[in-house]
């Protein structure tokens, strides 16, 4: 009787790696290296998502696609072909987004509130509906990542990277400060008013692009200067991420409440639980909003590393 083959260990989430660059590399060569790195980051997480429904791997896959879109937007705005690739990456991100959003809702938004507020009839119903919605969303994610179109997308990104298409010439040391400065200027403009959720969301997106671009070009500069700039940037970005999750909470709860028709008592329990959940997170959001303003000021005082 033959022995059973050992079980293959589950794949794990893979984080981004800094591209191997120096300031003397031609810009088009740098673009190629960065695109390949972004593609590798996203692609390396697909097995853990497909085989293990790993939520962190799904998060890293989305980050990889966002980093890819940032690179395409920074280097390839003059190329319609590259902008089409960016739109395709955006579409894939939208297809897999609901699974990650519902993971965050169940694990990071609903669970801590229930732990503090105590069991409520409506919480159990809300959790049950969210779990069913998450299961459907993960099926959608599986289909998107195993569809032949996904492999075609990867092949097209690799082809674009191999072609070394870019909108700039010269050495990277001359181009990097300009690109970093553009993202920094846009972030400062977006941060002038932060009173509403849409305004904070726009700043959050601008900071993501600044962070990814900074990570692309970090090998060109001294580690300590980069670290002094990145630390307050990451703190601010994380805080804005929490505020964005809270802002999305109302829409998620609203969809879950309307998902199924229930008898009057159940709907009343759901409405009560929804009100408790939203109120609990609103109080937390107000505290985080106060911290956000302080961290925004700290970020503005951080000296840029590319000048």
C-alpha cells in the first residue's frame, strides 16, 4: 500500500519588494523594472487567494494592482495602450473588492462593536447575512482570478514591461524628483479641506500614490531620510483607511438590511442593531478625525527626501 502524498502547505500572502534601481538607470529601464515588480507582487498572491481564501493575500493582490496603476499613471500617461492596461487593472480590483470589504466588515467593524455592545438579536441576523454575502463575493473573486482573461492581463502587462514604454527620457535620478514632487503637490492640495468623507477619501488616494511612488524610488536615496518621510505618511494613511472603512459602513449595512425580506420583528431587531453599530463607530470616527488633523500637520512638517 503506497503512502499518501504529504499535503501541500497553503500559500501565504506576499508583500511588495523594493525594485532594484539606482539613479543612473535610464527611465525606460526603470519603468520596466517597476512594472515587473508590481506584476510579480499581485501575481504571487493569486494562489493564496484561490486556494486558501486568504484575506490578507487578497488585500496584497489589490495593493499590487494599485501599485501597478500608480506606475502606469506616473510613467505612461502619453500611451493609450498603457492607460487601457490601467483601466483593466481597475476593473479587476472592482471585481474582487466586495470579498475584501465584507471581510473587513465582519472582522474589523462588526466583531469589535459586538464585543463592546454585547449580543443583540439583530447582530446575529446581520452577521448571518454578511457571511452569506461574503461567500458569494469570494465565489466572484475566485471566478475573476481563474478566468482566462486574468492570465491574458498578466501577459499583456509583462509585454508592456518588456517593451519598455515610457513617456520620459534620461536618467532616473533626473525624473524621480519631478514625479515625486507632482504626487506630493497633489496630496497637499487634497489636504487643504478634510471635513467630509469624500474629501478625506481623495486625500487617501493621493497619499497612496505618493507612498507607492516613494517606495519605487526609495533605493535612490538615503534610508534615514526616506524613513523620516514615510513614517508620518504611513500613520496618516492608516488613519484615513480606518475612517474610510467607517464611512463605507452605512452603505454595507444598508445593503444587508435590504438583502432579504424578513418579518416585522426581525426587521425591527436589524434596525436596532444597525443603529447601535453605526453610532458606536461614529463615536470612534470622531476621535480618529481629531487625530487625523494632528497627523496631517505632522506629515506636512516631514522634510521630503528627494530634494
